C-alpha cells in the first residue's frame, strides 16, 4: 500500500476537521496519482470532501465503526482486518490522522507534500524523518503557490513492511 499526505514543518495535517491549506497543483497531483486506484480513508476525512461524497474514478474504502454509516458509492469497513483483506496492494491511504497511524506499518511508499510553513493544528502525520524504517527516495525542487513554498518528497520503507 501507499500513503499520500500534505504535512507542514511539524508534520501537522489538519485542524478543526479540515486541511491546513489547499494548493491546486497538489490537488492535481493527488488526482493523477490516485485515479484508478483504491483509496482508503476514515469517516472524518470523507466528511471534508465536497458534499461528503466519495472520490470519483476510485474505489473508496472507508473506515467507520458506526453500523448505520453507509455512504453511496463507497465500501465501508468496521475494522482494520476486514479492510486490509479487501484492499488491493496498490491502494492509497489518504487519511486522516488515525488511519495514517493505523496503516503506515503496512505501507511501503509515502508520497508527501512538505509545506514550508507551520499552522496551529490538532492532527499529525508520523514523523518519517525520525523513523529509521523510512528514507527519502526522491525530492522535487521547491515549488510555490501564493507565497507558500512546498516540495514533493517520496519516502520509501527501508525494511519490508508488515
Ligand atoms: N493533510 C493531509 O494530507 C490530510 C489528508 C486527509 C485528512 N486530513 C485531515 O485529517 C483530519 C481527520 O483525521 P482524523 O484522524 O481526525 O479522522 P479520520 O482518520 O479521517 O477518521 C476517523 C474515523 O475513522 C474511523 N476509524 C478510524 N480507525 C478505525 C478503525 N480501526 N476501525 C473502524 N473505524 C475506524 C472512525 O469513524 P467513526 O467515528 O464513524 O467510527 C473514526 O472516527 C482532518 O483535519 C482532515 O482535514 C489531512
């Protein structure tokens, strides 16, 4: 499995149930990388999408313990084991914080957008720079959107994942 996320300098990813920022070029890259793949996400991240609707052109595998939660166009899983049995090997874990934490041990590549700024935040991604299981495989030149500098950094797992 792969993971994709946008993190600030302190590995923050969200606040008050929303993203820290929206960068059009990053959204396009997200679409290009994930289209045609299954995406795995938590119920709270689904709520941040327009209309709370699943993403088009992708299988949406959603984690929720709520037995009444059944969004149209998505497959809902009540626990990690049943989700992992259903998820193809090339699925992308797309958030949020609780799902990243739970599934990172099963991912072998991480497509991160590293934002050169800090925001007040309440949800974080694990710090891959502090984790010897991960190394930087590829890093883009700095890019900029309305004064916000960011880079695309791809991490690879050094040792085999679980
Ligand atoms: N920067 C980025 O790249 C990025 C990407 C995605 C999201 N985000 C941000 O991340 C934040 C949301 O993250 P979050 O951690 O609060 O929520 P989340 O991971 O999106 O969703 C949490 C919910 O998922 C369900 N869930 C999680 N683990 C489960 C498990 N093992 N079994 C069954 N259900 C499970 C539960 O749903 P129920 O409560 O229904 O049981 C839980 O409340 C938002 O601020 C969002 O904007 C940022």
